């Protein structure tokens, strides 16, 4: 059974790991579709913090993932057809956008399964990003909002 899931996977964290490990329990092969920056920017206000090539590399290093592939358009039918997906795993925030409804209709027409999983409440990429913002000094926060941050470089 081939299991396919999609996402941004920015700031890889334990919630992502829990999702991917759950995918592993559903089938023999786990394939992860990773949204390109342009795809993410089409439905979120900001592009990911981690570049696509690095997000792909981190996911490829996980033992619970067999294959990682980027996607450059906000549609899932073509990948599901190409991979001959048996189970498509979606998150709790799935929703009823056209691209979601299209893949649901396609999978249903092929007799495939859609499994919805609930996110790990321990963390999220958004929570991590907010924590970083909250830790910045008041001066840095003010400079950030004035646009002075563009000339600064930070090392971790």
C-alpha cells in the first residue's frame, strides 16, 4: 500500500514526525509531497523560512519516509495518479478548497482511501516562528517593523 501526504514541512518538528510515523503505519511505502515556496505563497501570507531544497533533504533523511517530491502547483490529482496512491493522508485543517475537492473526487472514483489525521498539539511551525519573534529584543522588533531588518544578517 502506497501512502501519500502533502505539506509545507517548514521548521521540521515533532508534530511533522508524528504525522509521518502515522503514515508509515498505514502502508508499505510513504511518499511525501512538499509544497514549493510559490505554492505556499499562493495560500499563506509568507513563504517558508527553510528553503525547499533543505526541507526536501531533511524529510529524505527520515527513516519513516521512502520518497520525497516537491510540487509546484496547488493540485494533487496528478501526483496521486502518477504514484497510484492507495491512501492519501490529510490533516485536520483540510477544508473544501477546489484543489482539495478535486483530489477527493478523483480518489473516490478510483476506490482509494482518504485518512484524516489530527495534529500533534505539542507544537507547530507557526508556534515556533511566533516563539522566535517573541524572543527578539524590543529594539530588534521595532527595527523589523520599520523595515530596517533587510540589511541585517543573523547567525544561529
